[in-house]
C-alpha cells in the first residue's frame, strides 16, 4: 500500500491531530461519531480482544466448515452483533451483520480470516490482544487486518442505532472468511446476493482507494540433480519465507565443504547489508547461514527487508553447482536481485502515472519432492497488458536458461488484473469524511499495491483502516493498530455509514 500519490507525503505528525475541520459532514454524522467514541471505545477494544483469540487461519487439512476456530469466530461475531441489536446471518463462508430497512443498501466489506503467525517472533501470543508491551499499540494477528475494522464497524452501527439516525439505505457488513486464501466461495455467494449500489471495503487505506494493483506471481522450480564433484563447495539447502504475501524476515542456507576463502568472501558480501543480520555456524563440514530481515506485507516491499533476496546476494560471489539450491540462488541473483520493482527481470518492469510501478518481492523459497520452488509476488498496475507481460516473463526466463545452461523443471505465471473505480459516485463523500476528521484538506483518491475483495463488487472503493504514509502492519510479524487509530476509525466509519447511506 505504498507508491501513493504526492498527497500522501504529508508529515505523519499531522495525521491524527484534531485540526480544524477542512470539510463538512452532516451534524448527525458529527454528533453520532463523537457519541460512538465516548460510549463505545473501550467496549470496541474489548470486542477486538475477543475476536483475535480465534486462529482463523486457512488449513489445507481441514475445510473451513469443519474448523472450530472459524465456527467459534462466527458464533462470537453473531452473538456480539445480536447483543447490540443488529441482525446477523451466517451463510457459511460469509457472515452478514445488518441494520436498517431501506430498499437500497450499502455494503461494508471486510474479512474474518487472517494470515499465519509465528509465535516465536511475538512478545506475547499473536492470538491474544497485547495491550501492554508497547503502550499505545494494540498488537495481535488481525488487529489491523481485519478484525480491528470489524469491531469498529460493529460499534459504528450500534451508535447509529442508539441515536436513531434516519438512514435511506440499509447497511450490510459483509464479513468473508477466506479472503487470504480462496476467493471462489465469495464469487459463488455474490452470484445470488442482492448487490448493494455502493460498496466500501475496510481492508486497505485512507483517504479513498480507487485503484488496486493486480496480485501476480512467478513460480520457478528447479529439480535436484547429481553433483559432478561432491568434494567441492555446494549448497545443500536454501529456503526461507512463511507465506506468499509476506516479505520474509528469515532465510537459511547450508554450504557443504566451505573453504576459508569462500566463507570470508560471503561474510564480506554480507557486511555490505547492515539492515540484515547474518548468523554463521559451522557444523562439521557444513556452514549454516541464517539471514534475518524485516517482514511486511508483500504489497509494500519498500517497508521490509527481504531476507531471501539478501541471503542470495551474500552467496553471489560463487558460481554454485546447479543442483536445486544452487540453481535457485543463481536465478534469484541474476533475474530478481535485491530491488523491489523487477528491474532485473528482462523487460518486465513498468509503471503507471497514478498507480506507480509494478513491485516484486520474493516471498518464499521451499523444497519438496519436486525440487526447490521460489515465489516472486508481483503487484501490477495498469499500463501493460497481461499478454505482453506474460510474453516478457517467459522471454527473460528462456534467455537466462540459454545463457546459463540451467533448465527449470517447472514455471508458473499467474497475472491478476489491476482494478480501478475512478468514477465511483461515493468517492467524494468519503473524501469529505476523511478531510473533516483529519484536517488534511487536499486529500484525494489513491492507489495501493494490495488486493482486496473490492474487485468483485460494483462501485467498490476502500476506506481505511491504515493511514497514508504509514506502513501497513498486516501480514507482518508485528501486526498492530494504535489506540489513536482505532478511535479515529470509529469516528470516520460512523460518519461514513451515515453519509453514504443518505446519498
């Protein structure tokens, strides 16, 4: 969620200050927003704590409908909604929380599933709301992406109901359970769903997101092969990353038969990357190397430090034998490197004036019985057709294979389509809400690298929860939302629902 327009390069200190209003919202929206914070801020935070306790992570060995974590989450969500006087309907992969009786409606779209989390990298359990480790921050998996927004929306709706604010349109909070893993059940649901005229996802950033890059990926697999000389140095292992939409903060390599000169060269190369912590350990005739960087959402690679890419770079002094691990490192160094805009991968790099450049982030390298597979996550803007990009990707790979004499066992290319909703009729009212509560007068529409369910609904734009100029913490191993941000979101979501429901 970076590479945004110049509007967003505003000093971070301005963003949460109670500045004089730069735009107007209706008196009902202002009064109800203030009431929501005064009445429900503490309860909203307690509800967030209840929601993050459920480990709503997709599992290959257990379908969602049989996963007790999802069942518990949905039951808790509906119990909470009904206790607040709201309607709640569990439709399997989708839970709908609703209020109002208007013939038309607005959709507030979010998700209840989360990405995996490595407990070893958190001060407390990622599935318990940590309110104390870092004062002012609410730390947990899902706190920003997307259980914080769900809790906020619930109490925005409750405040509106309490105040009896007249609403022309019914509000439906659509909570999808597999946004992080599988969009097909949502597509199936939407075929029979009475689609709202206006849709707003609360799974991205402010001020208003009208464009999203297309989630894309290049998978390259190298099969293992016999080595001509096992007495010479070679890579027996190279792996890293945790899941396919996270810039990885850890990567590992094992070198068999390392010479003192080789180790010295690798250490010297590693030393030029001060943002990465390298650990070296000798175990008999094997040198183990671990690289530790900084994890972040793969849509914002500029906020992370890619451990896989930098470990490959540190190993780049040697022309490794082309077994699976060695070939993978050579491929990464030759075609990917440590940059974040795919500038080394043949001619595939490009940029759009509004959406910014295509970004590329290695997210995982893993070994299985097929060999070693690397995953390069691309976020592509408008400006180049999928057909041309696919052709250029394969051309770069073909050229590399001819030059090196190394053949890939398998290549997979997936190219998602960019999304634009520049003319959505509720963009300006949403901007008015944002300007009013932040005082940022020149805030305008923005583009993000992330990919939300907005792509599947008509007239869908995104509104929060992340502030412009701030790193998005979802998908990182330090996910949090600040107390101040959660409070501000409650104000803006309350006002947003009132203003859009009365267009």
